[in-house]
């Protein structure tokens, strides 16, 4: 994909401390890889206020890239950097894979979306449609973690592989369908059990991912690993209040993956290919602006 390697870029990342979702690391990793950004690229946390010194430093670059995720949601207690200081940023501001967290009948604030001066790279169809309805230019890209990887036409079945199971949210399931297969639990936060979701290497050797989290489902699909995704009705009652809205899952529906734990019968190669083409064209447009 067209990259920013020859541009002077700074990244506003969802994976710079403080953050509590380990899956954000995968977002940052994939963004850097897709945009050919060197490890030395400076970055700051979207969960921190922008100081005067940081503002001056940001404005010494050509592009600011925000690593998407649910950063379009206008939540002042969460997306802390999008305040009056952000409005003083003079360089080109790029949102890569941004989304809202809400329900279908919500009308989330567009304040943050209107801070960008290049077309927004939308993570899911609901976000793209909502932006279009409100006359904000965008392009449906999917998530960086879905776009990264080889072009596949079918599942990469691995009969001897292990099963990755997300421990957060805890899923109220009878795991007998795993039929004695090896299981490795992965955690998306510090208070759950299993291995930390540190980088994409965790998926190497997996044959199936069982999860209620996008941060596990999307990188697995990118690697041809089968996924069984479970929506809120399968979550432990203690974590159901933290579902953050179902519209984020419109991307899964676009990929023909349901929220009932059923595997996709066919690999969504055409859908992923379409998103990659969109991303190529979007990047060319952004780089010219």
C-alpha cells in the first residue's frame, strides 16, 4: 500500500500509555506496517491532553495520523486529546479506521469527525453511512488489523493448531464443541486471565479464535484463521454493561460473520479485497491533499 515513509509523520495512537485495552497494540502495529512508518516515528497518546509543547512539536510535522478505533466517539472522559488544543493543529489530520460506539438509534456527536481535514477512513459500514448521511466525506476501509497480511482466497486450515479463546469478556459457553483441542486464553486487559495480546505473533499456529472482541476476530480473519464470534447475549452478566454498542459489529456483518458463534462457511476474500482496494485509493487521495 502507498505509505508515508518519505513524509514527516507523527501518530496519535490508542496504544501509548495510559490505555487499558491490549488489543490497541495490534491497531498501532498494523497501522505502522501498512503505512510503512519506521519504528522511530514519534507518537503520543490520544488518551492524554495535548500540552503546549506537544502542540508545537506536532505542528512541526506534515501529517498527523490518528490510529482510528472508536476515537470518533465524542467522549471527553475517554478521547481526551480531542479538545481545544487539537483544534490548533495546523498540519493534515488523518483518521485511519475510525468508528463510533453506539446503538442503531443513536445519533452520536460529529464534533471529532469534523476536526479532520482529509476524508475519514471509516472502520465499519455503519460509521461510513452515518458520516455520509451528515455530509462528512469518508471511505470504508475496515480495521488496519484486517487489512494487513497476504491476499488469501480460502481459510488456512490447521488441524493440529490450538484454539485462542478471549477471556474478556468471559463467554457463557459450553466449550464441549472444542472436542479436547488445545486452548490458549488471551486477555485484552490486565485483570483477566491468559496471555497478553501484545502483537500479531500470538496468532501463529492457531486454527480457531473464539471471542467477543473485534481485536481478536479481525486479525484472525486477516490470517485466514476461522473465527467464532459471540455477541452480548453470550457475555457474562457482569460485563454486559460494557458492550459499547452493537454498531461496531456492522463490520463483522459485512464480512458475513454473525454474532451467534457460527463460523463463516466461506472465507470473505472478496470483502477484504474490496476494503484493501478502498484503502489504496483513500491513501492516494490523502497523500495528495
